[in-house]
């Protein structure tokens, strides 16, 4: 399931009901300090009952409390629902068939909390379009024996293929009662479901995303969540992937123990039959699978006792590792919420962390939420994921979705500035990072000198500006200024062909967005600009043999081979590429004709001024 929105009612600074849509990949909650950004993440942590986070009676909005209201609510709406699920005796059903979806066809869970108590929810409901008929509204609360009795009263036994399965009885009863009169209902998962039915809610809960919150304020205990939570979340993720094996093992253990208990009672029955007949063997609780980790540094000093910057680096590299991990096994979503990832970090690490989070968010079963008020990080957030928290004319907290006006307001509030260099530009080519600037400037210069093109970017006064990727706030601010100044602009990005499907999908999305604005979008035929480097040149300069294809991760392969950071590969080797080498490494055939990609790309960008 995918988190689609969170709705908070009378919670802290939010009066009434505020709906915050959640982007399918990355949601960036931006705004000034103390406007309510962290409140959204903590509301989600309370909803998902994240470790170390509980509702407090002081979470009730004080103004609504003074007006006589006595509870606050946190609701989550989910899309991308499972095609089927098993609730009874291994027979598949759906949330739609069980009439558990809301008016928008989504699954919505509402948790209410009393203003006078702290801790877990007072009530948990499913908001759904459910039958108004008193009998039909409680089908999920009936035991199998009660369903059979009701079915016989309505003469529908022949319509039930397997009369041992509760979901089939429910389906037959509802079918016979068509047309159903449905209305919005808050279905109480405790009172509305029987002892048997509580397992229904438990099975649905197992499908909900898992949630991990990493807060800006750091603890200093041995159990410092900042150093511990990433690994603990990894344990939860691994357990979810192995849940089928775990369940089978639990069943085998239960069967074995119950067999011993049964034979014990048989022996007791020989001596005290009345006592033996009073006893029923059962497990009071399911086994709890818990693992605790610590990270020890040199001299046995726990890593969480090191400086705050070191502890945050653990978080950084956890996300970097997650972003590169091939997702397999469990299809359950994981939501990572990070409050102010810039805390205690050098600006370079801030950018690295945000880019790692963007990569992680593009994985199929991950969603990322971040809060920040740092312009450099806010500028990297994808436009569609921006949620701007501010105050309205009455001083009430509101959350605004991205639009031209909202992006302008947010950018001005946060101080997100366009890249410098606009003062001398006649045109702009927007690129992702500094390596792309090096690539284009050097390529156009040497191709001009060799007579393959008429001018370089500098000659044409076309300025390559790094924005962190097309489609983010920084990109929007830069191209908005270009539009305001009447400058033509285009976009150049790596194609990421051969990378993950999520990366390729993201590039295509950016292409569609840029072309929808009537602008040109150029991408590499090979995976990345590093794939155009000449292996012989790298051998001559570094003494290392290196081999890579057009679609493999050449940047990482070269970096690891020569012992340098992958992001520095282009800056080290590309300025040494001659025109002949650029031609040789960008040559391709099309319809029997020999072509040179970098030459074509350079001509197209320079023709921006035509």
C-alpha cells in the first residue's frame, strides 16, 4: 500500500482538518521555523506507533479544547491496494469486496485520541462506504456460525462454494441483498469486529507500510535512536521479507508444543480426569522476534557516543546503502521520514544526503518525507513533492500544494536562488551537476577548435547551470528567471539507461514535463557522461585497465578501479579527451549512416539561439 495522504484534525497548531497529500516518491515539507513542518512527521509517527513516539494530551489544539472539543484525529489514506488478500481459510478476497474503501476508492484508517489522556489511540476506525442496513453493516463482526445461520435464513447456502469460509458467506449474503445502500461509515475495528474478525484487522495491518522517523534533536543515551533506528528498521524490513518462513516456523513450534501439552493432558486424565478436562492448551502471545544492535568504534567506544556529525553520517550512509540495495522479497512499503537532514552536517554532506534520499525515493517500495528550511536542500526537492507550510491571513497554519504562485512564495520565503552567471547569458542549458558543466564546456571547446562545430558554449554565451536535476525547485527558480529575462533554455540530463526502472521512469517524467513547456530536452544515448570516457586514456593516466559497456555504471567502475570518488571521475579525465577521442567514443550508426553523438548534441544546444 502507498501512503496517499495524512489528515490531521485539532492536532497541535492545526485547527480543524488539514489534508496533506503525500507524493509517491519524495515529499518535501518546507517553510519557516515553528510553522508546523515537524508536526506532520510526528503525526505520522503517532499514527504508525513508531518506537519512542506517543500521543500526549497536550497534542490537543488549545483553541479547540477551549471551545469544548475533546479529541483530535490522525487519519491516513492509502492507494495502490493489494489485488487480493486472504482473510479466511486461504480464500482470497479484496478490500473492495469487503466494502472497506472510502468514497475515493482508497483505504482510510482513522485514529482518535482523547484530549485528557496520553498514549495509544482511544479508537481506531476504517472510514468506508458501508451498508446502512443494520445486519449487513456488521457482517465483518459475525463469527462463521452466525454467518451460516444468517445465510440459511436468507436461503443462499447453495451460493456458497465452501461453507467453511467466512468471506464466501459474506460475499453471498451481500450479493443476495443487492442493491446495497451504502453511506460513509466509521467502522470501529474493535467493537465492529468479533473475536474471529479481529484477525481480519490484524491481517490488514500487516499490509500497511512500515514507518521510521529520524528527528533533528539527538539523544545521548546508549540507545541513541539516530545510530540505532536505521539498523533496527533494516531488521523490520528483513523480517517482513521473511514473514512467510517466520510464520511457518511459528506454526511448527506451536504444533510441537501443543503436541507435548496434549500428551501431558492425556497422562493427567488417567489420574485426574476432571482436572484434565478443565484445561485447554493455548499460547498466550505470539513469539516476539527482537534484535538489538550497537555500533562500536575504536577502543570499544559506541559510535553513538561520538560527535553529532559522526552520528548523522551513519544516517547518511545508511540511506546511501539503502538507495543502492536491490529491493527484493517483501513488497511492503517503507516510509522514511527525516526531520532536517542538514543538522550537524557540512554543506557537501547535506547535498549528498538529499541526493541519496532522492535515489531511495525512486525505488519502487520506498517513500521519503523530509522537512527543511535550508535553501540548498529545499531547492533539490522535486516540484510535485513540495508542501509549503505557512500561515493564512487569520494566522492559522495551512499547507499549500505546488503551483506557480506557491513555488514563488516558497522560494522567496526560503531564499532559494537561481544559479549565478545569468548576467552574461544569452541562453541557458540546465544540467544536473558540476560534472555536466565540465563535460559540455570542454566538449564544445575542443570540437570548435577541431572544426566540427562553429562555436563553443562560451562563444555563444550559453551558460550551463547546475540545478540538481530537472523538475526540482532550484530548476524551477532558474528557468523562471530565464523566462522572465526572455532567455531561451533547454535541459540536458543522463539517460540512466541500464539503471533501475525507477531511475528511467523518473527521467522520462522529467522529459515529458520539460517538453510540455515547449522546451528541448536532451539526454545521453549511453547511461551517463562517464560512459563516453576513453578506457585507453584512463589507462595512460592512471596505469589501471578499466572495462565498461555503454549501459553499465562506468562512473562507479572507474572510480573504484583508480581509487577516487566516482563523482570526481569526469573532472579528472574528461578535460584530457581530445576531439578524436570524443568522436571515437560517441560514434554510432543509424540507418547505415555514421554519426557522432556529442557533435550533434553540441550543435543542438548552440542552435538554442537560432
